[in-house]
C-alpha cells in the first residue's frame, strides 16, 4: 500500500502519523495485503462448510413479537429530544 493511500485512510479516520510511522504502516499493510491475496487464491468452491464443534446450527426462525411503543421506550429516560433518547456526544 502506498503512503498516499495510507495518508488518505488516516485522514478519513482523523489520525495523524509521523513519516516514520507511515513508512512502517506501508510495509505492514503491504505484507498484510499480500497475505490476503494468498488466501483469496485458495479454491474453496467445492469445499463443504465445517462446524468445529460438530453441533451444527441450532437457530430458530425469526419471530415477530409485540414490543414497546416509542412512548413506552423513552418514558423513564432522563433526557429525550424529538421522541428519541438524547445522549451526550462522545465522538465528533
């Protein structure tokens, strides 16, 4: 992965890296992407899925059940705005 691509991703994530860190990330990302490419080349089309614990999936069908109305859901909240929970913003 090239430095400008890493800088772009870091900018999107609002992360700042030094030039030294960018160089390390470039090498690390390149190695990781090479490994991912190797995994992608493995032929798995004719391979059956495998359950490690041999139990299989014991999932039930989704069932629609009665739930709280919006008024019931926010009835005991300390802070409500426009019919929704009003919470403190932790991330900009």
